[in-house]
């Protein structure tokens, strides 16, 4: 059960990126599950924070090429976070807690 809740926190990037890790983090009494829920929440929030920063930078750039570069950079950050969550979800399911 510990591995399932922990991995669902990571896999929630598919269906409830912010809500499920927060619920699991608050509702769980297990330190192992809380740790993974916290990590999943941070990894889900990272692309949002990066996106806000990149939007501010794109607005201030004044160049189409720079804006395009920021969009590509955001895509790479989001893809990296997506892959990280899937890999961590699989790793947590496979380990023995």
C-alpha cells in the first residue's frame, strides 16, 4: 500500500498534478509516503514556476527568436519533469519499502 500511494503521487501528473500529492501528503501518517508525496508535488510545481519565469523573460525580451527559445526551453523543462515523474513512479513501485 505504501508503494502504491507513493507511486500514485508521481503518476498523478497524468490526471491530478497538484491535488493528489497534497491530499496524500496531508492524509498520510507514514513518513515514506509523505516524503514521496512531497517530492512529487515539488516536481509537479517546478514546470509551473519555470513557466512563469520564462513568460516574464519572454515579455521583456522584445525578440521573436528569444520568445521562441523560451517556448522551446519550457517544453524541454516540462518534458523532463514528465519523464522524471513517470520514472520515479515506476521505481517506487518496484522497490521494497
